[in-house]
C-alpha cells in the first residue's frame, strides 16, 4: 500500500554553487554519496531532490531529521535507492514506511525526483 508520494525539482546551477563548498557537502551528503557523485553536479542535484521528495513522502518536511539522514546511492545498473539513518529511519518506522522507491530525471538545467513510500500492509 502506498503511504505517501513526494516530488521535487531543483536547478542544477543552484546545487553546483552550493556543492562546491566543502561545508555544504559535509552537512548534506554522506561520504559515500560524495564519492558516488564525484564532480557530477547533476548527480548532486538529483540526490538533493530525492532527499526533498522523501521528506514529502513522510509529510513532515525535515521536522525531526536532516538531509544527511537520507542517503542516495545507485545500484550496479545506476538505479537510485535510499538508505535512511537516524531521524529519517525513525520517521519511516513511525509511519510504517517499509520501502521507498525513487526516480531521478535530469534536463540540462533541472534535476527532478520522485519518491513513493510503501508499507507492507
């Protein structure tokens, strides 16, 4: 059963200027995410959009957790997935969200992400 759906769109240029700042990267992206992103500002923007979309799945914004509590990685085929930590993991448990499916699309200027939260019920 679907618990919630979230979407977000962000300008890649906005994330590029922020991502170039090491304190921004450290505050909002895990070390593993940073390794996977490398110098791809489109990937950084896509990850950031996923984090926003997941918060919308919960319907809470970032109340009780921060962006870094949502880690966005990609499998061997490049499909994005999320790992939840700390407050985001607690929120998912509270809302009985068992799985979150995500999708990222990019244009030259924007990153767009969708997230669907599912329960096992």
